[in-house]
C-alpha cells in the first residue's frame, strides 16, 4: 500500500531552542538533555542539531533504549558503539578490551579481551570504565542516547559515571520523556561539573499559530485558515507527531488535501496514533483499563469520584488504577483535580477499543453518574449518553431540556441545535409541534441553521395542525426567510399568511406579525401597503398582554415609522422601555434599537443612529445573541461609512463579510461598505465593482441603503470612464425599486448619480421629471439625507441647463445640508460641484472651493475623489501646491508608482515586480491600482501608452 506523502516541513516553533542547543553542543564537553512528552518532536530537534555546521563534521554516535519489562543491559550504548567506523578504533587503550563481550561485531578491532575478575559487579564496573576510555579516545564526537525513560539500571550506572567526568571533546545529547504528571527521569544526572556546559530544554507542544504554520508546510500550501489551525490544534494538542499523522490520513482521503476544518474529524483516526495508545493500554492491568474506558466514554475531563461511579470500583482501587494510567501516559492531569486524555485522537482510540455492548453499558452508567453527582446538570451530555445507551425516551427528554435551558440563558444558537435534534427524532406528532414552535422562536435570534426552514415547512404539511400553531409556525418561517436566508419578499408574504391564521386564535401574535411586515423594504411591497399593516397592528395592540410581545411590537412599530420617514417615529421610539430585567424582552429591545439605527443612518440622522447603537451594544455585551450582534456590526459599518469615519473600516468590513457570508443581508451590507472603500479610498474600480455587484445581488430585505448605494457606486465608476449609457442603466435598476415601492426617501445615493448621467447624456426632460418625482416622493417626510440629495439634484439640473448662478447657489445650500447631517463625502461633493460651476468664469473662487473639497476628502481618505478634483483643475490650467504626506503627489505618479508602472508596462507580473523590488505582493497590487487610476486606464496593457516614463 502506498503511504500518502507530505511535503517535508521545516522545524516550526523551535528556533530559539535550536540555537541554544547548537551553542551548547558546539563547545564540548557538554551535556544536553531534551525532554518532553511523546510525539512532541525530541528526535526531530536532535536530528536538526546534528545537521548544523558546528556539528555535522564531528563523529556521530546514536543509540536508543527500547520499551521492555527487561531491557538488555547497556542497550543504547551498545547500539551507538557498534556503528563505530574501524578507523576510529585505532590505538585504543588496553582497557577497551573489556568491551569485547559487549561488542562482538567489533571484537576483532578491539584490544585483546581482559582476563576475568571473578566478580560480576567488578566486571561491569570495568566495562563502564572501558566505555568511558573509548569515548575519550574518539576525540571530537557527539553521542546521542534516546528514550532514557526506558533505560535499564546498567545504562543509568554508565551515565552517572560518564557525566561525573565527561571526555573533553564529547557532547552528550540525551532525550527523555516528561509530561505534566512525571518529570524527566534524567534529572538525577544533573551535576554542575567544572568545565562542562550543561543545558536542559523542555519541549512544549506547538501553539495554534505554529500548528497552522506546520500544517501549511506539510500540505505544501502558503497558509491554512485560522479555523483549520484551531481545529487541528484541538484534535492533536499541538503534538507534531499527531499533526503529521492526521494530515497524512487527510491526504489519503482528499486529493488535493482539503483544508476545511470539518474534514479533520471526518478523516478518522490515524493508525499510528491508535497503535501508540493501544500499546500503552495493553500494558495496563484490568482495573486501569476500566478507568481509561470510563474516561473515554465520559468524553470530558473527569474527577476521581466520577470515575469510581462509572467503573463501580471503590475509592482505593480507582485511585490505584488511575495512577497506573497516568504512569503509562494514557491519561494526564487536567484542571481542577480532573483527568483527561492528552488530545481527542487518544480519546477516540481508547473509545474505539471498547466493544459495543460494553460501550452502551458505560454510557448508561455515565448518564446516571452525571445525574447523581453534577450540579448544574450537564443536560446535553446526559442526553448524549442516553442516546448512546439506546434509551430514546430519556435522550429526547434531556435534549429538549438542554434546548430550554440554552434559550432561557439567551444562547439561541445552541437552543436551535438542541430543538432541531429532538424534532428530527421525536415520533410523537404533538411533541413535534411543541418542538417546532420552540425551534422557530429560538431560530429568529440565532445564527442561521441550514435545516430550520426545511423543518418548519415540513411541520406545516402535517395533518391536523391546530390553527394557532400553524399561524405561529408561519410567522417564524416567514421571519427567518425574510431576515436570514435571502427570501425577503417571500418571507413577507409568508408572514401575511400567518396573520390570517393568528387573528382569530392569537391576536397578540397577529399584531406582532403585522408589525413585522410593516417594516418596509426596497424589495418588499409599496410603502403604503406596509403602513396599512401598521395601522392593522395598532388596532390589535390593546389585546397584547405579554410584555415580551408588547416590546417586540413596539420596536417594530417604531422601526416601521422611522424607516418610512414619519414625523411620529421619534415619539414611537421613546415609548420603548429604557431597560428590562427580562432576557427575552432585552432581545426585542436590542433588535428594535438596531433596526432604528439602520433606519436613521439611511435617512440622515447619524446622532440618533449612534445613540440607538450604543443602547443595543449595551444589551449585546450582557447577552450573546449572534444574529443581532451581526446586525449591529453591519449597522456600525454603514454609520461609519456615511459619516466618513473610515480608519480601520476596510479591515472591519472584510471580517464582517467573511463572518456573515451565510446571512445574505448582513453580507450585503459588509460587501457594500468594502466595495465603496475599494472605490473611494483605494481607487480600485475592479474590486469595487465586484463587491458592489455581489452586495446588490445578495440583499433581500434592503432597508434603504444597499441597492441604491451599490448602484450609485457602479454608476460613478462608469461616469468616470465616460460610459454614460452604462451608468444610466446601473442607476435605472435601483430606481426601478424606488418607483415600484414609492420609496423615494431611500433615493439619497442614487438620485444625484442618476441625474448626473441623464444630464451628461443630454436627457434634460427625463432629468427634470426625476427631480419632480423625487421632490413629490419625500414631501412631508422626515428624511434629511434625501432632502439634501434633492437639493444636489436640483443643482445638477440647473448646471445642465446652464443656469450657473442657480446651480452654484443650490450646491451651496446642499453643502450646508450635508454638513448639518454629518456626511462629509457628500458635503465635499457639493463643494466640488460649486467649484465646477464657477471654473469657466471665476477660476480663483473655483480653485478655493475645490481645494476645500480636497481637504474634506483628505480627512476621510477619499483618494479617488481627490484625484478627480485635481484632474478637473488641471483641465483648466490650475495646479494646486503639492502637500506632503501620502497624498502629496496628487494625480501625478510617485517615483515608486512610476517604477512599478514601467515594469508592469513591460509585461512583468505583480509577483515578479515584488521580488525584484523586495516588497510585498500586496504593496505592488496597490501601486499598480493607483498608477492605473492616476493615468486614467482600466487595463495593465494600457499603462505603456499612458505612462510618460515608459517611452
């Protein structure tokens, strides 16, 4: 059978120890002891030492002890000396003849055997002196003796004699096992001998980061994910031997090898790791094996009393058996007077060694022991043991109880998992309905579970479903579809069907359902229809007595009013309770604050958004609510984007996009912010278009920002490249949703860009109609951002109609409006437009306005916008004085950018340029993107023609 090959790996995490040991070994006489637990890499470290320049030309002797109840005398020494080359034995002293009986293979090269002494002890002492003399005769040499924990008494006698007076040119390297239970046995040798350099090192397992680095090298990859490294470290405890065997098994299953964390457990148990454990296990007596089996079944660190309860042994027998398991390194001490396996692989090997009938009995005894001696009860563990013991009734009972406890403690994700499990396996229809309702309630605040939607839909097809239960299940199903799985409009329609079932049976839930679908969306119904549902909910609110439901409905009502720009929204928000001691009510409060933050960010109330988020964050710090934490994080991203607080925002958006990739609307908001930063902060139009298109495609329940802002960003890219028709098409896609829903209050980002495209194309009639529709759509609405955008639109229309005085006045009004609501990028855009209007007739005033716009852009880091302003001025013969700092070259290439552009124009790849200039690949990517932006090209092939330095 072919053994899967891994890429040879460099020594990881041992650099300091290696350097120290090289220094010690290079200056004999020296005694070096390398200790650590099995599999930690002692032999590998010694091998690396011997390869180094100071040691590789010296004579190397190596021997090892063997694990045996009765090891041969002096086994490691005999193994080392037997490999001596003949020339090393020339001129030996006569005393070396005493070694002839020990080294029969070398007897013909040794001095004549010495006569018998008639005393076995004296004979052995003479042999030890002879070995010492031989080593002294060899001159410059390195003697390696491994696995001293298995050494016999004669070997220890020899080492004590040798280390009392080491030969002057000998470096002695010993390896010895030590762990948390047992110190290195070689410590008895440590004598400070004048003139001898002694060095001891205890090797520790690799850290999580080092485990990832080691794995990447073995797999021939540049890197592995943090999740893969963390899982691999948990599975192997960072022991290099275990890491290598797990990855070898992984490569035998997956070609090329998978670096997905969940594949590690699926790959199974490596045979060499299993054999090591079984070898130690088989050396134990029966009671000790019983204790190990109990620990394996328990599946966690266990105390002495619990081991006694599971095995049925009395306290002295349990203690003695545990001591033997520790001595054989099968179990190890853990925290708080408990004991465990070194890593999950060892536990798995011990577990698989138990026959199936015995396993079931041990699981049953473990469940009963946990019930008798644990407080609080580990309900999920008890359920697992009953399941393995094939006690279905108890298994389902404790699984549901575990879900109830998790839900009561605010851990909705864990609750969802438990309810899923119980629902999937419960045979009773009544119990399945009960579990389905619990699952729906928990799942709303949990991270998405791929099977939740399917499970709830299956329940809805069951016969004889009570009307209230059907309505409640529809409510949860629709909410999950709308919020978490990308079924926005379908989810709203499902909740509307729930209203019909709930109104006659559960008016409180009907009110909640109506208030939920009252929250409008660009991909939802027309705004008037959402507000009609809010009126319907208001007619039922008096029938709601449950405080949690009342808070949920109040939060929905305030969010719906705020999102629609109703002047009554602020008063509705003030009716929310300031605080509550009910965890379930706190969840609804947090959700309400976050929804209000999204709405106020979209409509232009940044201070209100910040206040609402602060209240939500305060609740989330006390309660782990994963879905709401994600919703709050994307609200923070959007608020920081609109207010120009961009420092560190790209990294934060990148993390959120990865973390919430499975939740469409959260991912869409993170992608939107990342894409806009690619555009405005970096000028990377390709990356910006990629992220903005993904954001628009992902969003399902768009509450006023994603569709419009992403379309506006893409349209701006097209406008900058003079692709006016494509810009209009991109804008029209978002305007379609605005017109369909009558959601003009959300047209803040798209309306000015769409109007600019129409004006550049000469479609002034369409532009005028857009302004009129926009003005009518926001009339009477509390939407400061939309109002500021309307003024900008009016200014753009006046500019297109060559009413320059009106345009300049409107842009000045728009600038004040944008400044008032704390949106600096839009404020700078209005100031830039003022300057643009004045350039033909008042260039000095225009220069001042555009210079001010550049300063505002600079404070946020909007380099793409700064370059546009500088190009505008240069076209009119104006060059602003250069500023120092990263933006000092303005729209001109910096020396390094020019150098990179020249190499790129010559056909070199980014990696080739990075290697040539000794900088990172990422740095070259940034230089190329900046050069392309400044030169106004979209392809690398165009750099040669555009770059004046490439001639």
